[in-house]
C-alpha cells in the first residue's frame, strides 16, 4: 500500500460504511474500497490491531475505526 492513499475496508451493504463513503466523497478525497466478507473480515483486519468492526479507514497508514470516528478524523484532515 502506498503511504499517501486511503483505503476503506467495508461490507458492501452497510449503512455505516455508506455514511463513511459519503463523508469521503463530500470532502473530495480519493480512496480505494476493499470489500470484505462478514465473519472472514476478522482475519483481514488483524493486521490493524484488535478491531473487528467496520468501517475501517486506513488514512495514509493510520487506521481509524467506526463511521463516527472516521467522520471526526476527516474533519481534522
């Protein structure tokens, strides 16, 4: 992963993930989406710590979990 990019780990059908996509779009930020499967997502997320919840935004190497936390993070960016 290039350090300057944003990657959103998400379930394709999730209101919380959709809220995060809207926030990223509203800020005009570029990002990639990485869809994960429920249940198996826990294996994908292990490398970011103990989190098992989505959405997870990796913003230039910094993981931010939960749509509300991501929104606050994006306000500070």
